[in-house]
C-alpha cells in the first residue's frame, strides 16, 4: 500500500516534473557535438596507431581537399583566381594548381615531357580536359572541416563554378558529409516518423489517447535524458551512437508495456499498482542488469566509438529502467486502466489458440526451430567486416558521385604513406633523393599503386653539377611547398605518398603487407589511414565477438543464479542466441559485409532477447512451483507474458522501419537490422523457449497431489489476477497439456 500511496500523492508532480525538464534536456541533447573522424576507429595504443601518430606529428595530417574543374585547363586564369580566393580562407594553408606546379618545375629545369608525366593523374587528367586544385588545410581547417568545406564551396560559387562543372573530394569533404548526414538534425524527421508509428500502435494497444501520449512522452524524455547525460559527460555523437536513441526507445517502451500489462492483469486486485510492481520489478531489474553487463563489456575495446557506445548504452538501459518501471505507474495512476476494456480484451482468443497449438506440438516446433537456428547459424562462420566511410554515403548523393569522378579523372583519396628514416648519419642530399626515387620506382611496381609523390617529384631527373645550384633548388622547394610536406626533422625523415587505386582487387591491408615485403628495409616505415583502418577492422571484429562472448557467459551465470537452476539457466540462454544466429547467420550466408554499426546491434539484440526471456521465466517459475506441470506452466506463462512481449516488439519494430527511409546508410541499415532482430527475438522468446520448457519431464507424483481447483485458488492468492480464460479452459486443455508432456 505504501507504493500505491506514493503514486497517488506524487504522480501529478512526477509527470509535471517530466514535462518541465523535457525542454531543458532537449536543449542539452542538441548541444552534443558530432565527430565522425576516421582516425577514431584506429586502436588507441596499438602499434599501427603509434606509427600513424608519429607520422602526423612530423608531416601533419593528410588533410587535403581535391577540386576537379571540368574544362579547367582551357581556363587557366579562372583556376588561378579560384585558388587565390580559396587561399584567403583562414582554414586553408596552401593551394596547388597545374599552372603553379608547372611554373615550379620549369624553375627546376624539369623537361616538359616529364612535367606532363608528373602532373598527369594528379592535377590534370589523361584527356587533358580536367584541371585539379589541391587544397591543403591549416590546423584551424582540420578542427573545422565542415566550415572549411563550406568556405571552399562559397568561393567556388563566387567564381560561378557550380553544378556538374566542379567536383570536390577528400577526407574533409567525406567527414563533413558524414557529420551532416549522421547528425541528430538530419535524422530527426525519420525519428519523428518512428515515434508517430509507435504512437499509433500504442493507441491501438491502450485504446486511450492520454495514456498513450503520456507513455510516449516518457520515452522521449528518457531518450533526451540519456543524450543530455552523454553531453554533460563530455561525449560526442557519431554514426554509431546515433543508434542510442532507438535503443533507449525500445527498452523504455518494452518496460512500460510490460508494466501496463501487469497492472491490467491485477485489475481485480485491491491495489493493482502495488501488485503489478511486485511482479514486474524482478524481471525488469534482472533484464536491465544483464543487458548493462553485456553493453558495458564493449568498453574493453580499444576503438573509441565502441567504448563510448558501451558507456552510453549502459547509462541508457538504467534510464529506461527508471523511466519505464518508476514513472509508468504514475501515468497509470492518473489515467487508470478501465476494467471493462480489460475483460473485453479477454474475449480475444487468437493468441490463446496459437499458444495452445505451440504447446501441443512443442516437440516438433522445437526441432524445427532449432534446425532453423543451426542452419542459419552456420553463416556466422562466413561473416566478414568492412569499414569504408564511402559506403556510408548515399549511392546517388552528390558527395559520393564527386568522389568517384575525382578518382576516375585525377587521383585517389586513399594512400599508403612511406616514411624513410636516414638517421643521424651525414648523407649528401643528392644521395637521399636517389634513394627515395629508387624506393618510388619499387613501390610503383605494385599493380595497385596509381602514382607516387615525394620531394623528388619537384626536382629534375639530373641535378646540376654545381652544389650551389643544388642548394638553391632545395631552398626554393622548401619555401614553395612547406618544410613539413615531404621532409621533416632536418631532412632526417622523408615521405613518399603512394596513391592506391580504388579499383584494386586486393584489400588495402594486403596491399600494405605486400608493399612492406617488397621494400624490406628496416629504415622504412609504412602507415596511412586507409590501410590501417582495414587492418584495424579485423581487430575490431575479433575484439567485439570476444567481448560479446564474455558478456554472454556472464549473463548465463546471472541467469543460472537468478533462476536457481543450472538446467533452467542454460535452456534460457538458448533463445537469447536465436536472433544473433538467424539474422547475422543470414548476413553470412549472403556474404553481406558488416560494419561497426551492424555489429553494435548484436549487443542490443542480446538485451532485447534477455528482457523477454526474464519476463517469461519469472512467470514460468511461479507457475511451475504451483502446478509441477511444465507444459501447463509454459502455456500459462506464454498467455500471461506473451502478449506484452509481442506488442513491444511489434510497436518498436514497425516504428524502426521508418529509419530505413534515411539517406544515411548506417541509419537505414540499423532500421533493417533492428526490425529483423526484434522479429527473430520473438522466435526465441515466444516459440523456442516455451516449447523447450514444455518438454521438461513432469513429476507425476507431485502433480497428482494438488487438485486443479485448488491450483486456481493458489494462483489467485499468490499471483496477480490470472486471466479468466486461463481458469475457464484449464480443465478443458488438461488432456492436451498432458498429451504434450507425453
């Protein structure tokens, strides 16, 4: 009665508190900055990250914007004026144009034929109708990529270079577009559609607008509270963390629907709120605890966004618990459930007929489902990962089309950076140039290397005989191109940039390994974002499944302890693997590569499955202690918990189909994956688990000791109100239940 008294006294204040704090939380959530920097996907303390960080410290980040101007070679003055205007931006350090590089190479007495050869595939195309501008970003520009790209586009528009006449590419352009597409603002319309679909389905389930709006309002409040906490904790939004809002929505709605159902089941009790919470708290708390453990295990990863998702999702699960279990009773106190609607709902026999059929055919259904899970699960061995930021862009989007055009006409975005360390030994400059050029020739022999560039690219093949003239050339090169572009640390470190063809059949980590083997020099180190991302994704894949396996084992232990039975705990974990085996197994069968975002859905799927499992098993245990008849207990538990589990999955799954309309590929993939996983989780929780438990051997000597009428009285005295149709049909289905057990 104390619980009920609390809600009767403070429900209105709680709901008003939610209503008043929602604008503040929404404002804080909107302040969460976005960061889709590619480098964050590299392991922090790994050797590859250490080498790449050293490369950046010596030569600066490889942050350039490539501009391709159609028919630009016919308009050299326009190209030069555009480059000059772009250089006035504080975010830009320097621009290279065909005219400027040609002038520099002429000053170095480079032959005309050699000049054309060096510029071809870099600033001019083979058909001689496209001119390129290479824009080097300053430190300010690297920190504000979106502002830099916007500023460059503004200067191009000022010079009337718009539409298909000009294309932009480069890491800053791609990252800025990912930030835009993955921002909360861009995905808000799809999330609103998701909420509207959920609103309609909630109303169909609740049949009352005030209660429906209040429940969905609590969900929105939970989402914004979670996002605000991440902002206050110094977090950043990325396209993986964009899944957090949907995850919180799924968990919160699931708990709220369960609480609503429990209260409806206790409607004939003197204090239905208290009676329902006594039933609801255990499965909700255990499901939240185990889900949090599973998500928190992701924090052992060395990948920044994965770690952040682990922390943020763990916070989100507890926010969902507090909101769903703590505030839903306040809604039901202010707008109580109408008993007439509850009793009217009991006349719907469709779900009951399905439940009876499943239990009556539990053996065959179990075998068929397990075979399905095993066949699809074989596909897990064929899973492969792919991390390519370009895959996240819309296929028909302007940025991706521009990138492809620049790759075809001019140069590639991906490169392997080669660092040559000459040490402290005094070596003549010309000898260094010769060694670097020999390395370049060796690197060019690899079929995937499109072209290379180094400081040697700015010097003639044959140096002047005069050492003074050679010194002048070096001084002029450094003054023109900046001392950190290709030479650093007092000429100790030299850089060769090898552009890798996007059409290469080999993965970039294999190209990286082959180049390392070809060079075979302890003084030469290879690095670069693209090949290291490819190499890191294998570590991400292995690390993710290791953390997932660890979480699964921990959850299994908790399941066994909470259920006080090893056999029951092990059986209960079988359906929790069902969504993973079915959905990810199908991806493996069809050779569909998975990215980090898709892998994150596995943790959410485990939480969804565990939630339904606990709700079913807590009811099953209570029923089995009274009846000692596993088939009957499984049937009754399915009828008591199946409807809210099914309702929550349908509402959230249908709502998330709206995400598939997004142009942002990770958001659309997340919508498809979550809907599929929710459906697959229903197979595990509402088909496989009840059928497996129905096959549990019956203790006949104990089951005969209690009369069916006595069991009805015990059920009513020790549990929330048993639906009338269970009692009315208990004797009528006795033979069917016993037949199922047999």
